[in-house]
């Protein structure tokens, strides 16, 4: 796992073991999911011409994909060709922790304006926190997902959470990482990414798809291990994904945005049950 996790001494208390005659407490080492800041710097070519755009708290790993996915879902870039170079830099930390991604935009891509009213600092739990209003984050997608004819059997959907969980190596070790998985319509896992932040895991998936020249992701679905928020729905729309599924609940804004975009939104996908909050014609029973 490398920097994706760390070890820390803990006092383990087990009352059930004590009742059975075992030790009530023991000191041991435990694995924790790593959480570190990542600064994304963006701008044109030339020395010292990139300026800080965002700082997000994330689990180290796939940082280039995270940065590119963030730029795509924020509407700053549209394709991989809009990025001239992207590299992980040492920053000013001592020792070097490589918590800076430096991105040079193509010559015809305008540098994003940094607006103090739209604070791009994000925590690991909420990518929209700090932005001035919902209007400020409602980025319009260039992809019309409403015309995507893909359909998915409910039985196929029901099998996906087990696939996602089986592929979560980081969660197995730490118990503290969210996952986002991109699946084909027939239920095959295409790519999975983990992070302490749900939105970061999704950006890592989308950033991978950008670099692989796979956008728009027609005929695919995105499964997230937590709830379906407005922001995750928006990110899926920006990548041209017609179906977003979550093992937990959606929000009201997520359902409204999915309806507006013509997306399918599935929540509480657990075992053989699920709730379809928008676009139910894509789910076949």
C-alpha cells in the first residue's frame, strides 16, 4: 500500500472476549488509511506560471488521475488533449512527500480564474464545501446522457457491490477507504479507485478515463461505496456516465440533477434490493 496507509499503536478493548475468559485489552499495531493534502497547480507553459487552484485532502496514489479528473469535472478541461503535461512535484515539504500536482494546459485552453468566492479547498468528506452556492457548482456537461440507450438488468446491478468490495484492497487493510468502480453494462469491472474522500475516488476513476481517451463513458455505470451526493452525480454527468449507483442513500439535489440530466440514479443497492430515484427505464427486471 505504501503511503496509502500507515501503522499506529492502539489499545484494543474486547468486552466479548473478557466475558469468555479472554483478555479484555491488548496493545497492537493497526493500519490507518493515509490522509494528506494534495495541491493542484494549473496554468500555461513557462517557469513559475502555474498558480494553485485547489487543495484536497486525499489518500496518496493515482494523484495525476485525481487532478485530471478534478479539472474535467469542474469544466476546466474537456479532453486529455487539453493537458500538455501533468507531473507530481515534491513541493516544499521536508522530507519530500510529493503532495503537489503541476499541470500545464494546452496553449488554446484558458487558465481558470481563481475566484475567492469559490473556495476550492475540499475536505476528504465533502468536495463542495466552501463554494459560494449551488449555482456556482452546477457545471453543465457537454455530454447528453439522456440519449444513452443502455439498459442494465436489476440482477446484474445487485451483484456489483460484492464485486466492488472484493476489489477493495485498501479497505481490507484499513477499513477506512471509499471506493468508486466503473463497470460495463454487463457487470464487468473496468477500473476501481479508493480514497478517504468519495469525490476523490470518483475523480481518480474519471481522470483515468480521460487519459485513456474513453470519454464520454456511454454504456457504462459508476458504483460508489457510500451515498450519492449532488457532486458525485455532477461528476458522473460531466464524464458522460448514464447510470450512477450507490450502496447508500442519495440526496434530494442528486435526484433532481439526475432527472434534469436524464441519468439513472440508484440508491440503497444492497443484496437483492435497490431504489431507483431517476431514469428507471434503464433498469430491466
